[in-house]
C-alpha cells in the first residue's frame, strides 16, 4: 500500500490529516527537498505540496516529472493560489505542442 | 549536404536501400505515434486545467471552512481532533499503458479508527463547523486523486511527445535525405562504370572487326 504525503505550512496542510494523508509541517525549502528525495523509498506515490514551498524547490520537483512512481502535485496554500500549478500545465503544453494553444 | 564517402558497390546499394525502407517505415510509425500522443495529451491537459481550476476554488472554501471551525472551537481542540485518533488512508496504485507511456492510476480509501463518527474523532468537544469542513475535504478527495493522475499523465506525455517529435524530425530531415543522396551517388557511379564498360566493349568489337577485315584483304 502506498501513502500520500502533504508538505506545507501548518495552517495549510493540517486539515489533510483528517483524510489520512501523511502530513509534513515545514516552511523550509531544504527540509521539503529532503522529504521529497526520500519519499519514493518511504512508500509515497503522491506528494501534495503547497505552491509556496514548491516555488523554492522547482529543480528537485522537476526531476520527478517523468517518474511514474512519484507524483508531485502543487496545491494552493492557505493564502490562495500563486498560479504555479497553472503555469506548470502551460509549460507542459508548450513543451509538447511548441506554443500554448489552450488560452 | 555532402554525405560521408560510400563505397559504390552493389552490395552497399542493396544495404542502403534496405535501411532507407526501414527508415521510411519507422518514420511513418513514429509520426502516427506522435499524432495519437498529441490527441491524448490535449484531452488530458484540458481535463487537467479544468480540474485544477475547480480544486483551487474548492481549496479556498476548504481553508475558510477550517478557519471557521478553528474560530468556533479552540484551536487546540481542533488540532487534537484532527491529529489524535488519526484516520488512515490506503492508496492503491495501478499502472496504465498509454501509447507505451506507463502512467499511474490512483484509488484512495480512508479508513477511520474512531468508532463513533465517520470522521475519526469524537463529537463531544468539536463543533459542527469542523464536521462540515472535514466533509468537504472528503468530497474533494476523488477530485484530488484524479488531479494527481492527469497531472502526472500530462507531464509524462509531454515528455514523450517531445522525444517522439525529435525522432520524427531526425528521420525526416537527416536520415532519409542522407540515404537518398547516398543511393543516388552509388547509382550514378555504377551507371557511369556501366557506360564505360559498354564503350570499351564497342571499341574492342570495332578493333576486332578491323582486324578481320585486314586478314580478309590479305588473302
């Protein structure tokens, strides 16, 4: 059985505890990075991370883009969306098609 | 574009022709693959976009719901309710093959250990607002899992499309023209040799006829 992790600041992610997700409370990019690096070995298949935190570790997160065993999904934090998730979609469209055709 | 030197032999020619045929077939197949991938990708990414938009909106509601709950009861009680008799979730992952790209599929189930309520905590100290917020979260779970699926799928497909496109272009603009040019060069060289041979034979024939004639005259 795989697990689902959530990384973010306390107010944004604590509520996911109620759904049985494994919650990591941190506001520090390096710590989040370490969690993600170990995540696959620790039996996580999905990691939700607040956009706020993801912003600091895009390089690490990008490395898992083509790994089918671990999905890193940005979610908006308590203070609302930063548009990073949408930007990522736009980026993959540009990568595949050559231009953003889904305006 | 000048190609590297090829030996103008018939063997080389047949070899090159075979490679050209394979390259053409590969090119056609890869092109079909690219088109199909693109079709699937666009569907996926459209769903991804819509789903993400919806989730971002609902997430906002969710957070305000939890804030409300925190305002009604004390923060400590709420956190305790969420943390202590913890619910456990089980995520099963299966893999699906989309045009030879292996993508994960998730299904998630929450199991609560607390017997008295479906939410895994007692009702005694917590408020109705918290129940609402947690209910909202449960409602959102299928969408969240689906989001994870399509997001991963669109990322992986984008990767694969890029790779396939590169292969198609390499075949179309480098490999196939290269083979064609080499084949042409060999054919030209062989034809030239042939013509040289024919003229030589004609010349020899003429010389032999001349010889014969001289012998006939002498007799």
